[in-house]
């Protein structure tokens, strides 16, 4: 039995963790909170280190191309991981709840960041999204309460529902000129500045944005998503719904 299937995952800390497909036989043992992924590994399997609360740092091989869904979900002690230049995709919930992760450098070739990938990363302070990224998925940075600086690439065309909702330290978010659609949305975080009004053309899902909008604040919009509240967000919004 691998640590991934163990009834007490932390008790199985020194057992091998399955990090690739069973056919590949990739396994890793965590030592003193550190995991070194094996050279030649191209895909980190889904749930590879799910809820491994003692995992503090990870070394990734240059061969790594993708990180599976929930690979580091719930790794509350994870503070350091260096992603390789060849990484192209990060799965859904991949770093969900990694509350000790204060910074992460996303490689330039990263083209996919899955839904809720960095949700509840409460220590994440700044973020520069890579030029290969065209879409910020639903809830990708939901309730990253320390996030105060975000740089969006010129290539970005879509931002999903609640992507930055609950980012209570984020006071501004300049949008790239090529942005074509937003969800129902980046809405109700705890942005501190007075909102600029949206026009009806800018509020609907997959609707075009007015080209000159550079919003210092994003206000609450209707039809908020029913996000799973496994971890409670401590922020509170004082904004009222749009007229």
C-alpha cells in the first residue's frame, strides 16, 4: 500500500508516495519535510501529495511537464517549490490550501492553470502570470488574502468566475487590452477602493469588455458560484450589489 492510499497519510510519511502512474513505478520518500521528484518524471499524478501536511519543500525535475489535479491540495506546510521551465499545465486544485506558500514563479511556457489551482493560498503575496496563459480559470486564486500584486499578461483573453474573489489585499487589478470575457466574477473580494461602474456589456459571462477599462476595483456581480467552503475565508466585503 502506498502512502497515497494509507488511512493515515501522515503516519505513512516515510512510506513511498506514488507520484506517477502505477505502470511507471515512480515513488518518492519524504525526508525532513522535503521531496525530490525523480528525473525523467513528466507528469505528477493527481493527488500525489494530497493532505501531506508535513511537506515543506519540493524539488522538481526539468522533465516535468504537468502537475495533476489536487497534487498538493491541503499541503499546509508547503513553502517552497521551484517549477521547471518546461512546465505547461497545473491541474485543478493543484495547490489548493497551501497556506504557507508565500511566493511561486510560474514558468513562461505555462499555458494552463486549472480551476481553484491556488485557492486559499493565504500567504501568497504577489503573482506574475506567464505570457503563454490565455485564461484564468474559475476560482483560480480564490481567497488568496495576502495577494497584493498581480500582473496579467497581454495574452489573457478570459477570466473565470470568482477568480480573484476574496483577495482582500488586492487594491487594483489592471486588465489587459485584449481581455474579451469575464465571469460573474472577480467580484466580491474585499477590495478597498470605491468601485468603477460596469456597464451591462461588461457584466455577462463571455460578453465583450469595453476596450478602455482599466479597473482599479472590481465590484460584486450577481450569481456568485457555490464554492466548496472546506476552508473558511476570513475576509468580509462591505460592497453592495450593482444597481
